[in-house]
């Protein structure tokens, strides 16, 4: 699914099962030595996806992907990338730093958000949009899609700015027909001044999931999409 919503400059790998052959480097193992089994599984499969995606980008020698500040994955110096995992899905996406400034991907089950969560993560205009989209296309849980898009925004933002970004800091607008969304960061957001004000992402559904992705290009200082 990811390949369909990422530009060709970004290599990705996704799996719907935990690969039996997935292993960790000792430095990675140390990061999850106290974790419960489900966390170990998602982390290990996420690293497997990361190495597969890196191989597709030309990094054929497997290497550890450690954790940086606030949990952001640490990629080879010349790589930008992102990891996601949820029930029944693990994925990673990477691009060359010479072309891609940042990548953010997120997958969620195509299920309604728990009661009360939409009100926390959505701005008032987003709540109206979600309501309208749910009426027009009820097969997609747009509340969950909105949440996913915001997680992708955060994963794109954080490695570049290394600052928190709150849910109310980004305004998402979905294009239901085009499979895209736009992101507008509030002008009050610290670090947003020299960040692209309009960011574009893409969304897709399938296999019981909603998946969102953003790839910011180096060249334009704004997002690239799979049309490029
Ligand atoms: C960190 C966060 C984005 C992870 O998203 P999630 O949907 O819970 O979980 P996912 O499985 O999709 O993603 C987890 C992966 O995100 C990556 N990640 C974690 N922190 C990150 C950060 N600060 N920056 C970039 N990527 C990060 C990691 O690779 C992690 O997997 P790993 O720990 O196995 O390496 C989320 O838990 C969070 O803290 N959100 C609050 C901030 C936010 O979303 N603000 C909204 C801004 S509009």
C-alpha cells in the first residue's frame, strides 16, 4: 500500500506478519530488553522493514537503526526515513537525504477512534470535515484517518525541528477523491516559520487499515507526492 502513496524517490517495505527471520543487532536488543512481548515483536519487525527498505535504497549491508531523542529512529547519515506498526501491519520508508528532507508514515486500523479521542486530536473545523466525510464515504473511518495523518505530520516534523508538535498545531484537509491531504501548520508554532507552510500527504485504505504518508522534498522545500 505504501508504495502507492509515496514518491518513487522513497523506498519502502511493508509486511502483514512478523517475519520469522527478523533479528536485532545487540545495540537494538538493548533498547527493548525490558519490553513486553508485543512491543518486542513490533520493534523487531519494524527494524526488519527498515533494513529491507534500506536495501532497496542501495544500503545492502544491514546496520542497526537505533533510537534518538523522543524515540525517533536514527538512520544512516545520508538517509531520512520513518517506521510504523499497528496490529497486523509493520512498515518502513526511507529516502536519500540528497532528495528527501523528511518522511513520515503511519498506519492505523480502519476502525473508529475510541470515544472522546476525536475531540482531543481534531480542531473544530476538522471535526466538521470528519463528520461530512463520514456521511459521504462511511466505509472509511475518517476520524482514525485524521489521527493517522497527524501522526505522519509529527514523524515528518520531529526529526527536522526536534520540538513537540501538538494536535492542534496542524490543520488537516482531506481530498477524498484525489487520495491526498494538505497540512497547514499554525503560524504560532515554534519552528514553523521556515518549515513549509503547506505540506501535502497521501492516504490509502486496504486490508483493514488506514495508511498515511508525507515526503518532504529537499529541492522544493515542500512536499513531493507520487505524481513526481
Ligand atoms: C511517536 C508517535 C508519533 C508514534 O506514533 P504511533 O501511531 O503511536 O505508533 P507507530 O507504530 O505508528 O510509530 C511508532 C514509530 O514511530 C517512530 N517514532 C517515535 N518517536 C518518533 C519521533 N519523535 N519522531 C519520528 N518518529 C518517531 C519510531 O520509529 C516508532 O517505532 P519504534 O519505536 O519501533 O522505532 C506517537 O506515539 C506520539 O507520540 N504522538 C504524539 C505527538 C503527535 O502526534 N502530535 C500531533 C502533531 S499534529
